[in-house]
């Protein structure tokens, strides 16, 4: 079934530089509609740079980034949000001095919702994350790490994304919260039919929930394939799965 799904995102020979230093070398990958695709690799491999390039936060210096058949390589991040690409960054980056509800409403800035539609979207997020409803008036900066991650995800979902990209969602979270977070990502994909691109250093968890995966090393894709097959690869197990 996945093989016949249409490609929603495609990177073709993408090069990225930071000044004179090249960070990505000819990255080519694709994400099909309704998939969960993960990118795994060690620190400094280029995972976050890939995400930032797709979301328009750091321009590609070569190659092409396509979304729903349109070349978005040079488009700005606020334009891409309106097209349906949402990036949930590493470190969560919630608006600490604003309430939970105000953070969520900020997530809908690109949409021309009526008040009724806005309230309906808020209720959808509270159904997904009941703890956020309990903390509705609370300042986001006073939430726990897990609650801030919930808020960052819910804020992203407020704009009805077609593609949501998660950058290290498990970073700094307790193991029990990590399990809950990955369960939530699966629910977003299955129940809300949102396509997911996941960057995650916890390779076992990433491969466990994704359909396909890419292995990034020093800015180069070294391997790719069905996640279940990669989990059985001796090289992948030795390098990323601890066995």
C-alpha cells in the first residue's frame, strides 16, 4: 500500500552550507502521504539541518525540495506553514511567558479561523492532551518538560498540517514520558492522517514506529529502507541499537 501512495515531500541532491562548511551532501529522500519516515544518526550527522532546510529556516545551496509537486526550495518558513508544513523543533521552544491557551492560539496564526473553528481546534488538542486542558491558564514556562513537549506538538497541530516534522521529541524526557510521546505521534499519524517526518537519536523508538527510515552520517545518507529491515541489519544494530 505504501508503495502506491503519492510522494508528498521530496529532497533531490540537496546541499547545505554553514558559511564555508558543508553540512549536507546531496541529500535525496522522499516521504509518502500518510507515512511515518524517520531519520536516524548520531549528533552532528545533519538531522536538524535537514529539518531546518525543509521548513525554510536554513536555505539549501544546491538541489531541490519539492512539496506536493511544488518547488519550495527558496520559500520562507511562514509561507510553508500556510502550505501545511509544521516543524516541532528540538528543545520545544514554547512561549514561556504566555499561557498554554495563548501558545495554542499562536499555532493558528496562519489560519483564518472563525472563533467557533478556533475553539473546535483547541478542544481537539485538549482531547489529545488532557493535561494541557487542566493547565490552560498556566504559563508555559512553568510546565514540566513532558508537558512542554505536548504543548509544542499541540501548537503545531492547531494549523491542520499536512506534514508535521518532529526534531528529537524524546530529548530530555523521562522514559515513561518518551513512550507516551511516541504513542501520541502514532495516533496523530493514524487517527488524524497527518504525514510525519521524525528526526530522533533514539533509533530503536524511531524505527519501531516508522514505515521507512534514512540513516544520516556526516551529512550523507548511508542507508535507507523499510524500518523493520533496518532493525535487522547487523550494521544498524551495532551502530545505533546497541547490539
